[in-house]
């Protein structure tokens, strides 16, 4: 509503038992129609601010935003004697800079509380909930075959959603914190392990020995679905063993101490790679050696060998 129409609109509004109204004014109009604005303000109507030149504030630099909001407020103060508490950005365009410029500061109480609440929610959902819920969801699940869509399958599905969708494993993978985090989830992980994948399901049935290395994108899932049945079996990775990038260990797969599974290879269900053995391919077949850099890593003595 333009300010020049205030008297006529006010006459209409008065027919409804003086209902309160709110008028958002740009500063120059407030000064130009000073008498009308002052009359409405004294009648109990709220006078809100609407900048000086009615720009898209989010497209402006901060200094210009502060000018538009600050000057517009001062122009209204010059008429009503009171700084407006209400502000409506033109075109509804606002962001954090507009919000801060309107208040003259970030709202200490509400902003801080909101930030802390958001942080607490993030920590609770992303970091704490998986740790608290993973073990109860996996409790009592034993190796064997279970019907698809049964209670066991639904628990495994929920665990996957929790671990693959919510947990911070993708953030932690490759760091020194991945081993301790997997232990919190129920896995048995030895010291000095390097786990660079987040594709891990049912940690309670996963064992990774000391000094083992799990490559990027490797899939360690102690359960799978086939022919309407869910098959569950533990996966064991021995001390100083190696699982290559994007390799797959199916339920029941076992790598002995110092064994190696090549990149993009599959250790099938219940397949055992003996200590020091090497397998590669799909399905994995015995090979003399893996890539030279892998063999060099496996040949380097670990702390446990010294």
C-alpha cells in the first residue's frame, strides 16, 4: 500500500471497529507523508521499515545493505520518534547479512541458542545415535540363514540406514579415528589398522587384525540377500592382511595373516585365503603377487614383528 493512500485506507479500516494495522514504509515516503504517518502511529498502528530505495538487498554489498536499513530506520525515527522494530525486506529477499544489519548485530541470545541447538542436533544424529543404536540393533543376530522381510532382515536394513546413511564413517574413513569408531559400533579391530572404506555392514560380525589395511571403497558386509534368504556369516581379516580398493568380502570370507586380496577382486562367501596367500580377480584366483607397491607394504615388518 502506498503512503498517499493511508487516509482513505484508514477510513475503510475504521469501519471495522478500529482494527490494528501494520504499514511498512520506505524512509523517504515516511518523511514525505509525515503527517499521515504520525497520525497512524498515534492511532496505534505499527510502522515498519522497508529500506530507502527498495532494492534487492541480497544482491548488494554489506555496506550498502547497512545503509539501506540504517538510513531507512533513521528516517522513520525522525517522524515517529521511535526506531521501528519491524522490518520487511523488499521482495522478501534476505540472508544472514540482511538479518544482522537489521538488528545491528547477530541476535546474541536467539542466534547463539539456535546455533547450539543445530550443533547439538547434528552431533546427536550424526555422531551419537549410530553409536547408541548400532549395538542394540545387532544384538542377538547370529550367523545363519533368515527369511527375507523377516525381523532379522528389517534390523539389518535399519542398521544399514544408520551406518551408511547417517554415521560419520565416510568422514572418518582413512583416519586414525576409524578403528576406534568401529570398535564403538561393535567390531573387533586391532591396533594400527588402516581402514579407508565406509562400506561396512553389521560391525558386530567383523574382525580386523592388527596392522591390517582395507582399501578405498572396499566392501565388508557380513550379510547378503539371495534367493529370498538373508545369509549372515562373520568376516575375518587377519593381522597385516590387505584388502584392495573396491574389493568385496562376502559373508564368511576369511583372510589369514599377511594375506592379500587384489583391487576390484571378490572373496566369495565362506572363501578362505590362507596366511600369506594372494588372490585377485572375479572370482578371486590364486596369484603369485599383487602390485609391487602392495607387496612392498606387506613385506615391511610391523611393530608386532619387531
